[in-house]
C-alpha cells in the first residue's frame, strides 16, 4: 500500500489530480493537509469525489495542518512520518498581487516546512513539486527546463517567491532528494467544460470584454503585441500531464515546463477573445506605466472585476518557454496542449454562466 501526502486540496488542480493518483492502484491512499478554515470546503469536495467514484471511499484522509507552521502545525505526526512514501506539494498563493510577506510565508517558508517534514518520514521516497514557468521572471529569450537562476528580475512577488521556493527544492535535490518539478504556464479552466475555481489570468480579459459594448470594446495595448507570446494551458492538460509523469521512474530528477510550445501572440489572443465574446475590438497603444494606472483605477462597473495592475506586465512578457522534456515524455502518450482557439468558447460560456465566481486566491 502506498501512502501519498498531498497539499493543495481542496484547490482546483489538487481536487482533480488526487483521484487520478489514487486510481493507479486500489491499495493507494492519501493524506491531505488542510488548513482548518478550509476543512468544511475540503469535506464537501471529498464527498463530491467519492460520489463520482465510490471506490475512493475511505482512502482519503483530511488532516488539519498549515504549511506555514513548523512541523506543518500537526498535533501528532509520529504515525504520519512512518507511513508517507510519496508527496505532492501543490499548496501556494497563486495571486499576482500577493504582498511579499504573504508570498514568503506561504510559498517559501511553506515549501521549506514541507521539505523539512518529509525529511523526517522514514519511508519517504519521492516528491512531486508544482512550481510555475514564471520562476523565469522577465528573462529575455528562451527559458529552458534546466534553467532557474539566470539573474532575472521579477514582475511581482508571486514570481519571486515561487522562484525562491524552487531554489530550495532544487538545493535539496542536489543533496539527494528524489523529486520531479512541474512548471505550468498560465492555467485556465478545463478545455471541455471551461470550469474553473477562480477568474484570473486570461479571465480578466474575457470578463473585461464582456463588460464592454459589443460595438466598441476599447483596450489599451502595450509594447508590440505581434512580438510577445501569451502562454496558456487548460487545467485538464496540467492534470493529465502530472498524473502521467509522476508515475514514471524516469521522471525522477526532471523538470517539466507544462506550457504551450506554440502559444498565441498577444495580438492573436486579443483577436480570438474579441471573436469569442462577439466584440468589435479597438486597440489604443500606450506606455506600460499608463496602462497599469488605467487598470488600477478602472471606473464604475469595471472596478468590480478586481483586475490587478500586475496583469498588464504579461502582455509585454519577454520569455518563451522550452518544453523539450514535457514533449518528449508526453507526446507519445497523446498528452498535448490543445489550441487555445479550440476551447476558448467554453471558457467564455463558463464565465457568462458563473458571474458569481471571483478572483480571490485561497490563502
């Protein structure tokens, strides 16, 4: 029997990945670390999962804890340290406007606390760590899967703290930790349904367009939109990729950038979103600083969208992501990134039908 330690439940990716991991063997079970304030949501999500697959009943245990606390805030960890063989660390603050102290506490200290806890587990064999492509910061050029510290500067504290967290993980790997690192790019909802847990990233653009007049949707455009690429992947691709790659022996020690090898340019992205939302798009070129100020002070009905000014930076993002390892190991199994145009209508439909969903991160 394999016991999996899991952080990031009941988050969106975690809730979809966990059943896939347990499906590998009827003997697998999972211990999910859950903050007390999210325990109610976690129990409801667990009921949904078991309702969809009754074979998972009794195989997922929810344990109260907190990655930001030493020892993960566990009241008693002795039994856990003797059982855990494999770990998936997904828990993090995913927000472009996260304050640095919060990002450091959750993303950096939290990851370090998880690493320290796993070091006490006598049967522990392997870590699966979910990072982000944007550890690249504003690196100009091709950022490869083997790259990490390239002297880059960062758009925001989210990028910086995820970078620092991965630095810690890779340092432990050099000391002997067996781990696989997954770096998704910008993750949106499921390609077939559009479903997501929060509206951020490209959803800011979709929601902004839907708030505007069909006849005249005016958007500020920064830099050269024909030269910058906006890398987006659907959540089901990320889940499929991690579910498969994490089961490979040869993926130990490997970094995978789960990104679109052929992303749209910003110009193409704007055109596709305008078409999907049935808007007549008018571009207004302007400097980056001016565009950020406009987004930060959107008037009236636009303000409720809570679009962070930091999101503008990704429309002039200078980095392209190499996906050699990911394509090598995923493509033969048919796990590929679908074209954004093929599932964009599903994202738009989901946004229209779920106006109550917000952009807040689980912190």
